[in-house]
C-alpha cells in the first residue's frame, strides 16, 4: 500500500509517521508513505498556492493549478481536462480532505485497505477550488462534523486507520476484528431490550486488566471466571449497552 500526502506543511508529518503501528508498517515495507510539498508546483517566486475567492468573501482559497500538477507528477501522467475526461484506476483513490466531504467511517477504512494507493490532498485556508473536488479528487472526505485548520491531521488519522487493517500490521490480527465499529459475532445481535443492533455499528466492549480490584472498584466476575462462552456473551451485551449510552445514533 502506498500513501501520498500533498500539503503545504510537509514537516507536519515528521512526528506522526515515526511512531507506533505506522512506523512499524513502514519499516517492514508493508506501506510506503511519501509527503509532497505543494509549493514545489508553484510558478512565482513567492511560491503562492492560494488566491482570493471569486464573488468576494473572507479567507483565501487553494488554487487548482499546483494541486493538479502535484497529483499528475505523483501519477506520472495527466488527468485530463474539460475536453478529455480522466479515467479512474479502481485500485487507487485521490482523496480531498474537506469538512464538506462525505463522513469517513470504519467501513471506508476497510474499503481503502483493499486498494493499492491513496493520494491525499490536504486542504487549507478557507477551502479548495471546487474544480479540484469535481475533476481531480475521486472522493471528498470529512472525519466529522467540525472544522479544523487543515487536512493534514485528518489525513494522518485515515492513514493510521487504514494501515492497522492491512494484514501483518498488527501483532494480533484479531485486534482489528474485535473493536469499535467492527463485527464481533454474527451479523445483528438481539439484546435483552428486544432491539437489533448491527454488529458493525457497535462500539468496543469494555476492557479490564490487573489489579482485579482498584480503589474498591472490581472487575466483573464473569471476566475472571474462566468460562469463555459466558465472557463472549457478556462482551456482546456490554458492547450493546455502551453503544446505547455513548452513541445511541448507531442503534
């Protein structure tokens, strides 16, 4: 899997890429991650990447020229123009990180993990010229209903979410199967309240470790009883209850 990150702040990624699962995946050759400085594709001595919006208004907008040329440089070929639409490689996506994009979910991460390459366009300022979203990016993605200063942090979060789903990235492959937003049993589980919750929408079940009692708070007895079937049932029920409490919108 190859990730390309197009940004005006390439140094932003120096820290996040050098820790944890992403670092190990890079060192093992499981993933390649390349950071591209957008300013290398500007034409003026000031290395200008933005301009004022047509129609007026506050803020600045990232220009289309350097973004198109940066992506084309990474691809090694052109992406077409209005007279010659591009053809899309099904094994790759070009993702524009944007607060106006479709919401990134765990199912998106699973779909991305099946690809061979992802190019991220990290937006900044007031936004990105819409022609980038319409004619360059294949997907416009948001990580939530809030606004950040740029797309670098969201892009890094997606790199992490996708990398950990790649075979060999985790020490225990079951770790990616038994966690929030991942199936923990057969599709759909019946709760004692009579409601059905799709397992892929459940949050992770609660986890406990030693000591068994801390400041008077004990670990649920079922977890130390040694009955694996009872533990599995408790975890399923606890995941449903936690989902109802913290994310009722998923139920």
